[in-house]
């Protein structure tokens, strides 16, 4: 099963589609969670997920905006999609029994 940060990274990459690369994924995670994401943690996790076959990366073209450096592009594999769906489904199932879930008590606590 994925960890929380792995799930966030895969989900951000999937949402970014063709624009998914390290800095954009980092910005998306920080914007949606309100938490800082170190570049080291990001690329360590990208490497781990690629090793597991959940992501595929390649070097894109160099851009003038990046001082001639290439972007490391990221694509979620079908195996990554399945892993993210499994994580989401598990969190949804376990949350159904929590007292703070709106549908259970009729109001959020």
C-alpha cells in the first residue's frame, strides 16, 4: 500500500498530466496541503515510485526559463493508477466509521 506522501505525489502528477514534472508536482502538493515539500523528499519519492513501476520519468527538453536545464517529466503508470485508487478506497472505507465523518453523525464534530 502507498504512503500518504506517495499518494499525494501520484495524484498531483496525474492531475498535472502532460505538465507533470518535479517543480510543478511540488507546487501542487504545497498548494493543496498547505505543507512544505522538500525537493529532496520529492525526488527520493519519485525514484522509489519509479522503481516500484508506479511512475515513469524521462528528461524533457531544455528550456530558457530554466537556464537551459531540462525538466524531469513524470507520468503515472497504470500500476500507479491502481495503487492510488486502492489507497483512496481504503481511506474512504476506514473513514466511514469515524465519528467526525459528516454522513455518520449528520454533522461534523
